C-alpha cells in the first residue's frame, strides 16, 4: 500500500525546512486522523472538538476550529479521496501540520490480537509519540498476530493499539471502560446500534471475561473489522453481527469540509 504523502502543509502552505525541525525533534503534540471521500468526512465536528480540547489541555490556549477546517480544505483542494492527519504543536505559536496521503482501504479480513499490559499516558488524548503501541504491535506481529490488545495493570481491556474494540454477547455490544481514546468512529457508531437491534453499553471487560463473549470487532476511521481471535480465545466471524454493524455505520452522514 502506498503511504507516501501526497502533500504536507504547515499552517496552510508548503513547509520550510527549518519548520520541520520541531515536529521531527519534539515529542509533544496531538493529532486526529480521518478518511476523506468526495471531499467529505464522517464526524467532522468530533474531529474538530478533539483537536480543540487537546490543544487547550496540552498548551493552555484555544484553537480556532474554523481555521482548522479551512486548512484542511486547502490541503485536499484537488484530492477528493485521501487519508488525512492533522497534527498540532506549539514551538512558540500554535503550529498545524496537515498531511494528505492516499486513501486507506476498508479492512477486508478478520484480525487476531495479542494481549499486552500497556497503559497509554493520557489515554484520552490522541497524542504523538506512540512508541509503546508500535512496539507492542510489532511484537504481536512477530508472534503471528495482526496487532495488539492493550490491557491495564488489572487485566482490564482498554483498546486495540490503533482502534477501539467492542465485544458481542449475542444481544448487544460492550465497549470497555478502562482508560482509552474515545475514537470518533466508535462515538458515531455506538448510538446507532439500537436502530439495528443491538444494545450498546459501556462496562469493564477483563481479559478473563473474553471467553464469555460470542464475537468481537475493532473500529476506527478506516472501518470495522471482525476480531477472530484474542490470544487463545477463538471467536470466528459472526456474519450477522458484522452485517448489522455495517448497516449502522452506513447511516453515519458524511460532512462537507468546505463551509
């Protein structure tokens, strides 16, 4: 898959070399990632809220979300379909980096996850410096899995390395409550599940509880993928569940980026 950037802009223009030093050398900032199709994105308001809230918490200043939207529109001006990442730093004044890459295809195969004990610092923020996630993800792949499932020190499930996870008990979906990043895709999907006959609620999920569930899936801005195995717990693929999740996801509207 081609992941080379189509375009990178800093504050709405092509970056100067010296402007790249801070993003390369400073491991303090935050971001949001989205899939753009036809110049539109799902959950644009949630992405903007995420950026504004994290900017306030990390840097103590307000972020102009109208400006973020304008910078995003400028970066994709001739690229209707793309994977976009917006990073925010503050070397002095706020710096916004928009990276545009080719669109990421929707997952087409179920995944397997290896559980690991790892608690992301400030898990509620989508911050830069995901070394731990990358490290454990690669270790999981080396052991024959597709990715990592993060657990806290009590053995409670938090999230997958770069996605939220939901567990299906035959009647509804349970979203783990251990510290995690509330993903935009999850926030958009969860309230739509009752419309397709699925209860949706949040509760603690322990690693020891996993055999009691019938199925599992991960979700992020790229899409939804069935989880067919966690460690030695085999779920297979519940096609009925995946069909209903797809039906619920299809009702999520696409927001125009250009005002």
